[in-house]
């Protein structure tokens, strides 16, 4: 059967680095001096240096305007509707930036018959799939698929679908776009755990071309895994004041345990040269490293992306894969791994060509 290849990846983030301003704002928001002190200590241990947000002078087509300082004013946080207005204004701009960096050639555009979009941080219709077709000038007959609300592992689900498509239609290509504006869902809270969860997240977008021509990474196979007794450890629900995320403190220990128990499914053929683990946070990467018995440099690419960009939900693992693709040597074996609501893991085995 025809092989499918993750041929090329391009990524983009907004211009505004919000990491330090968020740290200052969140510390001021916490009324308890002890909680504030713990927060500051954990910020230093997070290994995150930069995170980017669309929230700087954003204006929607109907005139609704927002910047980070008015959008998240103490005592007056935005409604879900207000957050979605900003998403509708900002998301297409970020998508266009990633698509332009992908630099599709005319012959590649002609072969794109499928567009797959993942997102769990904003919705509107007609949505990003239409925006992508219009920006690239793709035919109205281009098939569109939206993978929604699957969280951080959604990019691997989309790559799985793209692989199925290309193997069944070898002459076609699939365009995969992963876009998240996580900074739209910061919540006002005095709970230290909530504020620490918001410390992780940021905005980003990736665009990737999947086709049958040998280039980049050959996608060898996929595996889905649910960790036992972990269903409520990561949840993501629509609330009146944005989307409400819950991240349990038990997540790292459960991931480490799951990796030990399912190591043969994650790395069935032994050695892996290229690890693309979704950087859900320093503790998550430490848990994967511990559970799989990896060396100290195995997750270097994931740790680098975490430091430079934070957690961009579904787009993040694509940033890691992009970095690995730039340095990979032909024949090297790889494993991409993402965790999300469930707690579930999605796994992709690949090799460099």
C-alpha cells in the first residue's frame, strides 16, 4: 500500500510575548501572600521563558476591540461570546501566517484535495476551513474535516486521518492545520492550582503538508491508548465565562505509570532516535522520561519548544516535529506522543527519509 509522508511543517505564533506580563498580573490577582509566594517559586521552575498571545489590539469585523489589559480587567473578565469574537478576528490572521510560511508550490496546491483543521479553543461557522480555502485559492470541491475539542493530542489524530486519506488516494495531498488561541480562556481565580494551569498555555498555529511523495517523515503507524482510572484528570468544558479546564495534580504520576505499563506499545521495536513528546509542562515531560526510562537528552526538542513557546495545545507537538525534521538524518526512527482529555495518549511512529 502507498506510504504517506509528513512532508513539510510551518509554524507561527502571534507577535506579543505575554509570559512576564501574565506572571505579574497573576501574582497580583492572588490575594493570599503565601499562594503568591508559591506561584512565583513555581514560575521559576516551569522552564517556560516565552509565551505568545493574540491579545494585543485585536479588533473584530463588527468593531469589538480587545487588548490583554482591558480584556482581563480585575473584577470584569470576558464572557464566552466576547472571547469567541476575538477568536474569530485573530485566528484567521494566525492561520494565514503559518500557511504563507509553508510556501506551497502551485503543483502542491493542485494536489490538495483535503483540508483538516484541529482546534479546541474557538468555534464559529463558516469557520477556519473556509478561511484556509479562500486564502490558498483552493477549489470549492476541496473536502474539509474539522477535528474539534480533542485537546492537546488532536494533531496526531489529524495526521492519522491524513495518512488514511493519502494511502487511499495516492495522487492527492492533505493539508493539516492546528490552531489554538489558549490565552482566550484565562479565568479569574484565587485557587493556586487554577492559576498554575494557566501559566502553561499560549497561542500558536502549525500547517503541514501530507502526501505520497517521499519527503520529511514517513508515517509508519498509529496507536491510541487510554490510561486507566484517569477519565476526570483532564477535562475541558464550555462555560459562561470562557472554556473551563481542569488539570489534576495526579496527571504526571498517572502518565509515568501508564508509560511503564504500556512501554511496548509506545516503543514496540526498541530504540527511538527522535522523540516528539507533547510538552504539556515540565512535569509531564519528566513523567514520560521516567516512565519510559529515557536518557536525559531524549526530550531535548520538546523541552526547547516548551521554553520558547509554552503549551499551545494541539499545535505544540507539530512545533516539536518541525524542529526534529530540521535536524533528522535519513533512517532515524521516531515517536510522536500527545496526551489529552481522558487521560488518553495518541502515538505516531515515523522515520526520517
